[in-house]
C-alpha cells in the first residue's frame, strides 16, 4: 500500500508539473521577452538626462537585440542649423545587446532592466511594430527633446500594445514644469553653466506645468511610471544589469552667479578709481557688455523666428537682451540726443524688469541679475555723462 501511495503521489506531482508547463507554453508560445532598458545620466550634457531603449530577446531565433530611437547622423549636412530648427531627423537603430551593454559600462553608466508583462500576442505585435519601424521609409522622425524623443517613442509602443492600456501615474510634483525637471538633473550633475545656457535658450513654454504623460519624456520618469501603474501589471521583474555607485554632487565654486557678482564688484571698484587707465577700461567694457548682450538678443530672436521647437519661442530674455544694443554699444560714448534718451529709457525699463523678475510668465535665471544690474548702472552712467556735457 505504501508503495502504491508513493507512486500515486509522484504521478500526481508529475501530472501537475506537466499541466503547468503546458499551460505556460500555451500562454506564451512566442518565446519572446521584451524589456525596457533605462540608462543612468552621463557626464556630458547630451547624456545628462539618461537614455531609454527596448530590449527584445527571441529564443526562437536566438537573438538578443536592442532597439534605440536616439540615433542621429552627426555628419549630416547643416547639422547644428537643423537641430536648432527642429528639423534634424533621428532614427530607429538596432544593435546586439552585449555591444549596447559594453558601451554603457565603458562610460560608467548604469543600466536597469524592467521585463514587461506582455501576452504572447502582444509581444509578437510589439516585435512586428519595431520591424515595421526599422524600414527605411519609417525609421526617421523629427526629434523634439520634450515632446517626441527616444523615451516617448518607447512609451507609446508599450502603452499601445498592452491591454488594458497602462495608465501611468505622475512621478514628479504636480506643479513641476519642464524647466524644473531639467534643473533637477542639471543641479544633480553640478552643471550650473549648462543650466544658465539652457535657461537663456528656453522660452516661456518650458515653464508650463507637465501632465503625467509629459513627465515621461525623461527616462527615469518612464521607468518609475511603469513600476507604479495601478490599473494593470506592466512590469514582471526588475534587475540592475550594471550597477554604479551614485556620485556625490560636486561643489562648483565658480558658478555663474559668483562670477557675475565678482565682475559687478570689480567694475564698481574701477569706477571709484580716478586713474585714466581705469576709465579707459570702463569705457571699453561698456561697449563690450552691450555688444555681447545685443548679440545674444539677436541670436535668441533668430532662433525664435527659425525654429519649429515650441520651447524655444516666446523668450522673455529678450526683455533685457535687446538686439539693438549692438548699435548702442558703438554709440553710447558719443554726444547724441537719442543716445541719452536710450540710456535713460534702458535704465528705467531694466529697473522695472528686475522688480517684476519673480512674477514673469517665464522663470528667469537668478545668475543674470548681476548682469542686468551692471547694465542699469552703466546705462545710467552714460546718461549722466551725456547730461552733464
């Protein structure tokens, strides 16, 4: 009896195991695994915000491939002009997973993998969509860092092919703007000069509050969003393929605000001096200051007019960086009535601008305040000098 009982128990376990195996095969006959790869930020500005790619492992064809929407041709004609205009074409590329992994390990950038919970039919559909997008007539798209990039493209594929469609939750504070999101990464990467440059280049649209979907233009946000999906199970497992120890924030002593404050104090001290050499330096600096600011204004205005990027339009930095400063720079030390009036109007307008600085529809970088103060001081000085002659 004991022998029959043991045999029956073993036979029962074998049947259960075989049933589970058959059910598993029936549930996922595709033998495909699809996962989202999220890479940590790098040291260069282009890599500051991380990267996303889709990994597709196919046991039938014994392939392990990475699909990457963040590819572009640096040698393309008029590369920088097309990038500023928003007319640079990015494209979907494919490479072996091991090569992809080795590149990021060499750059000391971490890789996190989220295996996505698709059915067999959904996996086949995702693979079909990727293959279709690899065709020469489909692989190119007009890149938009905020609205259509290598991460948002993957999000759309994931959401469109999963049923029910995943409802991703916000992963940043409700009142966060696109600019706030960039600041978070630039501050963490100790890049104050890059932050200043980006703040000057971005217009008022960058201060719009992001929706949950818009937050996913950042790779980390998509990763966390998939983990937090409530209406359906999107992620079956998570693993760190390559882990790194986060680097502490580097303390930047010579930040833009510090440098510009020192510059302001230097020229205040030079103005006190009665030395003729100091006066000549101040006179030359006045022309350089307004020429440089006017040139910046001309650049911002040109970008506004030629770009298709909405985030580069409606730039409030033109309130202090007037292109006409270029002409003023060469005329400010001449005895002209219009120069005197321009100097007065400029000083008064910039004072009012500083008063309204915190209330503008566009967030203005505080590092620019010493520069604007310098323009007020030197403009009023030019008015007083002309007025006493």
